[in-house]
C-alpha cells in the first residue's frame, strides 16, 4: 500500500484529502507546516507528497528544495497545490523545471482529478 504525505495547513482540506485517499486504498499522513513536513519525511519517507505552496514557517517551494537534498528525497514524487498561483500551465512548467515536482494542481480542484494524477504517478 502506498503512503501519501499531505502537507496542508487548512485542517478541513487536509482531512478531506486524507479521507478521500484512504477511501481509495492509500495510507496517509498529514503535516500542517513546512517544518512538520520535513520531520515527517525524515521519520518515514512517503511514496508521494501532496504539498501546498502556502504554508506557515516554510513554504512549499522551500520544503521541496530541502526534501530534494535529503537521502531518498531526490526521487520522491511531489505534487504542488496552490490557490494563490492560479495559472495552471505556468505552475506546471515551474514545478517541473524549477522544483522537479511531477505536477501542479490549482485549488480548488476536483478530488477525482487529484486521484487520477496520484494513481498515474504511483503506477
């Protein structure tokens, strides 16, 4: 079973994502801040990270840069999520080139769309 680390500061959004992914056969862990995400990765590297861009204490861009430097972090699939950066194509290009993230989702997004990307990346 694949484990997904959900890094989302909004507790309702984090719960919705976790419940939905668990209902579709994934294990989840959540982190609410950038430092919590880094601790969770160090403790038990997930198979994929859903990473919000706007986070307290360390934003998602900083988190993914730090994760990429850690053992096992270079190959971790990351999907960035943002309600602030809403240009989908620009976000995807930036995610892939600048941060080596697999994808970029603009919030709000359909849960089915997110699930399809997760399945595709983890296949």
